[in-house]
C-alpha cells in the first residue's frame, strides 16, 4: 500500500472516532436535559409556582388546602380508635344531681310571717289534686292510747300538710320528733280502665313523706320518702316517734 492510501485510511479512522465522540457527547447532553426537566437542582418539582399552589397572606394554599392548624384539643387515642371502627366514643358521665325534684322541687312558694321572715314550702299540690266528692266522707281519727283526742274531716279540702310549723301546716303535730313540714295527705284524681276498656276516674287519698328526719309509718311499716302511697279505709299512720295513731276512715254510704 502506498503512502497516499495509508494517509486516506488514517484520515477516515480519525473522522469516525471524532464523529463517535460527538454523538456520545450529544447523547449525554440529551440525557442531562431530560433529567433536568424531571427534577430541578433543588430537588423540588420544576413546575411553575402558580401550578404547585402558592400560599397567600391568610395562610391558605391556592389549591384549597389550609395551612392553619385546627383549633381545640385533638381526640383521645380511645376516641380515635372507636371512630376508626365506626363506633361512638364514650361520653363523659354526668355528675349526680342531689337537688330536689318532683313535688319537692323548689319552684317554691314562700310564706311571709308577721316578723318579716319567710318560710319556704316544701310541698306543692300536683296537677291531679282534687277535693273529694260529697259522697266520699273521709275522716281521720286521732288516738292517744285508747282515747280519740281529735277528729279531722279530711273531705273538706284536697291537701293536708302535717308538721310542727304552725304558720304553714294544716294539721299541727307538736311532738319534737316530728319535722316542721313532715308529711302530706293528698287527694288525687286517678283513672283506670275496667274490663270493657272504659275509663273510670276516682279521687283517692295518698300519703307522702317530705324527707322527714324520723320518718312516717303506715300500718307499722316505714314509708319511702318523696313517694305517693295510696291510703285505704282503716289505714293507721304515725309520724316520727309520736305514739299518737291517726286512723283513716271512710264513712259508709247510706
């Protein structure tokens, strides 16, 4: 091979090598541009700030998500576990209410005495309070030992408050073991259905103890506080530790 042919061969080989290096550098540049387009140098998205969702002065992102933390305490672990299971979290227990209720609630009326002092009534008649009809003559016989010391015509009114507070009671009982407002004999209208389904209403006497200190006895047994108990003909009542016996009688109809 002559010198001319050898020179042309070296020239072609050098050209191919140069072209190969240029192609390699072009591929490397394309690869670098591709990676830069997918990831910015800081490691964040290369999308414009407006697309990523910017923050305004109120702390709210433009994409609708708020950056402000929720106010109030976070739910407890037990509540969160219950909610995740679809259950209702346990509510805190209510504290007991030791205030009077029902007939002893202090929606109270007060009686003002001559000296300016007031006495709060512990008892107020219920809506069903009624005076007995004339045909029912209820009487209360007061026994001291074997002797009848008093007779009270109960049918003349619907309510009889028993106790030592002479300014407000209807039936005074002066024994020291009896409370100032001790108990009540209350006539109440009640209804019940007969065997045919018809309503039958009657006015009956009831006894209620007003949370007295020494209690009330009915036929020898202490009655529960603040509950109405129906009274029947010939029932015997005692108040506190007094030995007097109060016997309820319904006069026979002629």
